[in-house]
C-alpha cells in the first residue's frame, strides 16, 4: 500500500488562509507545530481525495493514527508527530480529535443546525489551537477563547469554499435549517452565482461567525508568550477581514479570499495591534491576565 504522503494534494502551510507557524512563532516551537500541520494536512488530503472510496479513506486514516500511536512506522507524518509528542511529553488527543473530524468528513455530508456544525468544529478546528497552546505551555484557561476563534475560522473556510465542497465532494456544511430559512436547497450551490436567498443565508452565517470572533477578542491578551500572542492577533485580524468580505460578496462568483499581499498587510497590522494590547495588559497590575 502506498503511504498517505503519496496522496498529498500539493497544498502546504503557505497556502492556507491563516498563518501556520509563521516567523512570529519562536523558532524552538515552529518544528513541533509544523509536524502537527503536516500530519493534519495529509489526513485532510485523504478525506478530500476525489479518487478514493470511503472505505479506503477510513482505512488510511486508521493507518495514520496507528503510526501516531506507535503501532507501525509506515506513515512518516505519524512517526514524526509521535516523536514530537514524546519529546515534549504531550498527548496525541488533539491529533486524534482531528482524525475523528476527517472520518466524519468521509461519512457525513450534511449538517442540520448551527449547533450541529459547531459540534463538528469541536473536533475539526478547536484542537488545532489547543495543540499550539500546549506546545507553548499555555494555561487551559485560554481554551474557551481559542475555541471561539478556531470555530469562526472553520466556518469562514466553509463559507468561502461552499460551492467547491458541494461540486467536488457533495459535502455541504451550510446547515439545512439555514437553507430552509431562506427558502433554498443545496442545489443553489451549483449555480454560477448566488441567488438572493443564498446570499442572505451566507451573510447570516457570517454574522454568526462574527459573534464568535467577539468571544475571542481578548484571546491574544490572555496568552503568556508574546510572540504567540502576536500570531493570534494577526489571525484574528485576518478573520475579521474575511468576515467583511463574506458579508458583502458572492462566494460563488466573487473572490472571498485574501491575496498574499493582503494577508501580509492585514496580518502585520493585527500583530502590531496585538503587541500593543499585550504590553498594556501586562503593565496593568489589576489585569486578570497578568502573570
């Protein structure tokens, strides 16, 4: 059997909507985060592979988990992450939660409600941020804000790619009750441009995501590591900008992604603002975030 790496889509950390272990992250932490990313990336590529049957996808995800847990050494991404976890005395639970989400991607193509979608995000998105926090030795008190930000990022990705997911994989993350609310069906995602109903539906879900971003607004100031706080502030700023695009553009016919230059500009501005807030927070003796 070929390894999971043979099924890679070609997408890498530099192709994501948000920074992955950017230069803001301390050099001692970047290899661990990138090892986690590569493991997650290859699992995602398996779940989304156009030519694999569902049974084979699940079998390959199982093999990836077995390598992670030390049952064999035949999947390089699993072996590498296993070594990182051992060196840092970290649990494999976050990677396992993501594998659960990828298995769900294979077997579940529709979501009924917003709560149903957020439950998926508990496994598909929140563990990513939690792993990064664990690598940095941050308190679990940061998890609620992390979870809100990660869920928002996941929903943003779903809305950006709603047409592609439906057309290529028959996978729809827009909840059924949201479609019903605006009198449309999933077939609206196959049209060259969004109907008024679909536009209203996407904007409604983007507004829900904006509320999640409000819940994560203080996240960067809660983080002890200055460089990670700046990275999180950059990601928050990028998410805010993407929400603004989804509230005003048609994801079926207009660009709702940022260019590399736009990402750099928005991200740097966000990081700078985050640094100022981080410094002010720590200069205030009464701050609940002060350490």
